[in-house]
């Protein structure tokens, strides 16, 4: 599946946003304004203005709505959730070529809040996935103690873990050790 650069950046942002939620041993990374500023800086989200407590609350709400899209049972439900997100953000598609990037589309209105910015751009990226019949690529890590979100962009849609070096490797090593113990014992 060919994914344009700006769509890939938005997919990465939605996954990272969802993974800021508290799960397992990790705490919620969006618990305060410092976490919000870090997220905005790390994802180079432009034109969001001064960030405050309302932005934090709104972004946490958008995060939960994205989580609902990832857990939607089918494309019809996912589409309805995405449509609600994008409509609430007041999308205003416009072509831009800022910061050294080639022409691409921003779906948020100029001066939009960070929550509306991400709801519009990331919502449209998720819409791209659903329109292409690829909703099953929106996944959660299968490691029992993880559950982090990811988009499976492998050719054969076979990715099971958020990170093969951590979750995948850890489970493979545990299975190997269990087989060795069983064989020895």
C-alpha cells in the first residue's frame, strides 16, 4: 500500500498520541502541560499557538476518540467515528509546502487548536486507511502486558507486536525458554 509522506506522518502522530495513555507500568504522558508541550515539540506540530489546560483536556478527549477508531469492529463503525472527529475539528483542506516539505494537504483550519489540528489531519489519515479497505492494519500489540497501538504497514499484514525488538523478541525468548525447560524436564 502506497502511503503519501504527510499521511504517514499523521499515522505516526495518531499512534504516538494513543500510546501516551497510561498502560501497564507507563504513566499517562499527557497528564500535564509539560507532557503536552513535549508531544507538540516531538511531532513538530506547527501553528498551534499558546497551549493551555483546555488544549490538554481536548487532546486527551481526541486521543480517546482515536482509540475507539482502532477498536471499531468494522469499517462502517470506524468511518462513522472518523467522520465525527473530522467534522468536529472543522476541517479546512489547504495545500501547503512549508518547512522544506513538498506540496501536501493540511486538513485543519489556520490557527486551529492542537486537538482540532490532530483530529483533522490524523482523522483524514485514518480515513485513507479505511477507504483503502485496510482497517485491519489498525492494531494493538498482542504482547499480554503491552497493548500499544500501531499501524501494520507490512506487506502481508502479519505484524503482531508494536516493536519486534522489545515485545516480539521478549515473547519469542520466553517461548524458547519454555520449550527448552519442557524438553529438559
